C-alpha cells in the first residue's frame, strides 16, 4: 500500500493501481454481479477498503457522461462526482469537512461489518448541490473486503422540502404580522400612532413581496436559468441602500449597522439585484447572529481589478457549524432553514462569477466576504 498524504479525518492511503486492476477484474468477470448491478435503478459502486472505486454500474457511469468504467477506477466517490472537498491533498474523505459527510461516514461504518444508511449532501466544484440517500453494505469476495455503496438521488425532494419550508415560514410570519397590525389599526385614535402602524404595514408588505421574489429567483438559479442584468453600480450606494433596508427590518431589534469609514467609492458593472441579494443575506445573517446591542459593520475596497465587500459581526461561529455553512439544508435555526448562506454561495460564485468565503475566530468574530470582478459578464449561466 502507498502511504498517501496527510489526513484530517479518514485514512488517506490508497491501493496501488496493479491491485485495483485485479480487484476490478473480479467484478467485471462476474456476469451475475454485472447484470444485477445494472438492473437496479440506483447508482452503485463497489469500493475497496481504501474507499477506492473498483466497480460502477451503468447508471453511475452514465451520470458522469463517461464512456468507460476505467475513467473512474481508483478514484473515491467524492473525486468521481467532483465534490469541492475532494480536491485537498489527501483527496475524498480526508478534510475536516469530510467529518460531517454522510457518504464517507457510512463507508467507514460498513468497514465494521455493519450496513450503514445515511443522507449525504455534496457541493461540486461547479457549485451544484447534490443530495443522496446512501447505503454502505460490507461484502466479501475471495476473502477480500469490499463495500457495496448505493446512492439514491433525493436532490429534488430535498430542494422542494427546503424551499417550501423556508418560503412558508417566512411568508406566514410576515403575513401574520401584517394581519395583526391591520386588525388593530381601526381601534387606534391617535393619528401619529396610526401613521406609524401604516408605515410598518407598508414596510412589511414590501418585505413579503421581496421574500416571494427571492424564492422565485433562487428556484430559477438552481435550474441554471437565471439571466444576469448588468448595470453601473456604486459600492457606497449599494451599502447605503442595504443598511437602510435592514435598519428597518424585523431582525435589527436593538442592533445597528455601520458602514466603515474606509469604504471606497468604486463604480463598477454587475447585476445589481443579485449582488444586493448576496450582501443582504450576509447582513441579515450577521444581525441574527449578533448579541442584542451588537453592531454589524459593512465595507468595500478595491483589490486589483476586483471589489471585495465585507460584513462583520463580533460573534464566533463554532467549528462544527463552519464545516457545514454553505450546504443547502444546513441551518442553526432549525429544520427546513439554511437557504441564506447556500444562496450566498450559489449567487455569488456560480452567477456573479465571484468568490465567497468567511473568517471566524473567537477574538475577531466573523466576517463574510464576496469578491467580484469590476466587469460584468451578461447572459444565462447554465454551467
């Protein structure tokens, strides 16, 4: 066996190609196994004890648009489907992020001679989000250990469940607030008090419309059908608009938003609506994470031919949360939440062609960033 590279989770060592080739021949030469594997509707892999692929059914090969099984022999599952975390030095299963992966954990459990069933969420290098139900089953052939690994695509089901729960949660909350205020306004005689309530109702109605548009925009983006509409944008104006919007939002409570004095006045071209969606979600998340009387600081600076927007709050994100932040269905707010940070990554990287990341320490708190080019590429991005 080769020692491979360092690992932060599962063993990194791999079997030499000569051994993998012999293992593959065991299954390719077995007509019954081949026909059974190709007859099931699920994706099926057979892995050796180093978690490397030695056999794949036709459904899996077709999913990757491959012509031959030899194109993936020796790879690990995450490497075959281009998981963003499989690009580390040790490959699939060896990063800190992999410790939260249902796929690698199911495979490792199967190596204790038990069948393991888990859900797995994978983000590809193209920012596609995949959800699978995985089953890892121990299997011995010629006294050698293997794992039969099947994957059922539940992406559409998970996407629908998450979008519906988030949509109805947010819409019902906002609509409930409007209904409650509308029911009491006729009972209030003070004109000034009536005016205040009417302003709140108007603001809440705008929020309701924005939430509906947001869900429609996210659904369009996930289908790869979102068309960019670029225009001239000024960095300070974007931040001023968003600061004003969220200073009136229900999440503000006793918190405040400050624009950095060092924020640069930068004129550039991008999709204004999408950029505001990304930075707005960063601000909203920062406000929700902040303590009462806390401050969220926003800013912008130029770096070469790019502009970097930042949103900071003083709260530290625990490491286990950091490892899962950009997954579609993950949230610290409860079941069915988790769209905010996922949409930040989806809109910011796949459509605005930028880079989204965050830094979080107990001393400095948390800062989210988006870096985008000062030039906008128009058209529909279906990659």
